[in-house]
C-alpha cells in the first residue's frame, strides 16, 4: 500500500479481493478488511483491463479507443482511480523503472 504510481508502473488486481459485474459497473470486496468498493462503468472498464498486468499507457490507450476522451485528461483520471484502489489495497503496483 502507498506505492507510488508512475508511467512505468505495472498495475494488477490484488489477490485479496473478489469482484463482480453489476450491469456494466463493478463491486469489489476487500477480503482482508471486508470493505466493499463500487466502480461506475468507466471504472469497471479499467478494472477489467487490470485483471492482467497492464501499464498506465496500456490502460489509457484502451480507454481512449473506447471513449471519446482526451489522452492527458484520461491518464489523470486513471491515476486518481488507481491511487484510490491502492489505498484500499485492491491493486498491486509494480514499479518497473528499468523497463
């Protein structure tokens, strides 16, 4: 928890969670804390993408393709959501500085 997310970070969901699709949105349960976390449709799209390890750029590029959004604004929103998911220990961040 508290790992800094950079452009070279690789993001993947934590093994200590379970999630389900709720008509395009997502509900995630942190198995350690018992706290639920809900995501809207865009957040759920990001959640689906990070079921396999992905970089911020890969996530951003997929969302820019799917939604009509400015890449820079999209990346900022992604970083904010991922930081929130990290605080709740729902994702793991691998900082690949040498990649």
